[in-house]
C-alpha cells in the first residue's frame, strides 16, 4: 500500500483504531457525524481566535464573532459559553503581549527519513522574548488534557519536531500546549530532544507498517472512543450482525476519488 505523507490527525486515528484508519483514509468512506453541535462550536471558536489574534479589546473580538455568526447556529447555553471563551481568550492574549506573533493556522511539511514526510496545520505559533517558541493548540473539549496526555500526544510531538526544523531551534526551547478558552486553562510542557526523536523513529516504523498492510490487515481496537465513532455501524466489534452489509452499502455510495493519499 502506497504511503509517503502523514499528518498528526491521521497518525492519531491509526493509533486509536486500525480499522477506523482503513475506513477513513484507505477506503475514503464518509464518517457519520455524531456531535455536530460540538464540531460547529469548535470550528467557530477557532475562527474567532484566528481572525482576532491582533484584537485589542473584547469589543473587537465580539465584532469578529458577529461577522462569522451567519455561518453558525447555537443554543443559549453555547452562546453563554462563546462569551466566556472570548473574554478568557482576550486575557490569555494579553498575557502574550510581549511576544512576537509568528503565525496562525500555519501549514507545514517536513521530511522524515526514507523519503517520508509529515504535514499539518498549527493553530498558533508565538516567539517569546527569550527566543523560545510557544505552540498553542486551541481545544474546546469538556475534559482538559493533562501533562501526561500531552507527553504522548502524537500531534504535540510532531509539532515539536516540525518547529525545530522550520525555525532551526533546539527542541528544548519549544513549549507546546492545549489552551481551553471555556475553562481558561493552558496545559503545556517542553519535550526533551531524545523523547521527540524516539517518537519520530517510531513514526517512521509506523509508516512502513502501513505500507506493508493489505486492505484486510486493518483490525478494530475497542477503546473509549467507540461510542462516538462515525464508523461503528460497519465495525464487527460494535455491530457484529450487519456490519458487512453496512460496509458494502457505504462502498457502493461513496464518491469516487482520483488517488490514494495518506
């Protein structure tokens, strides 16, 4: 199976469940959305923060939010949450006022060994007064990550490697974290270079593992995300009776693609 590029989200899916990876990135089957309200909310908050990173008041942020509002619909509870996110983000932004804003929604692509590459998008990169870099990933999930979660998060590990390559800085000078505006919580850490390089070696091995797989070599992995999986109707673990029929129907109805990519 051909594969030469990976992204943090794709590797996260592969680690989570091999069969889900197959459905999503090999078969290219559409995933049933299980929580559209949460997805809309997350998208809306990300867009406000992206467009409002240079805002000097909550009034400016609210104006940006109103400009974006026609594309989204929320209930009263979400509306109150949005207001809280905007106020907290403004204070968080002020705490970074002495730093240099490097980028928002930065697309990157860096090469790995054996001709592989990793690409992705980083929510925000800031350069501190000490020359170190701060990578901020906005999150709107109910449960915040812990530092224990972050230290093994493939997204954060790949971001650390990417920033070190793109800006030619040591990994030890990069701080990475998840910011939860609805909780006003910023969970962050620094990785050691050996830890990141060990992960990159593992990643290269994973890519090679995927390359060797045939389509029937992807097996389901039961985990805490199964109840929210958009492919559970096609999963033999979640739907042992009719999963094959559901899979056949999804293959029949999927839109054609020109080329397989990872």
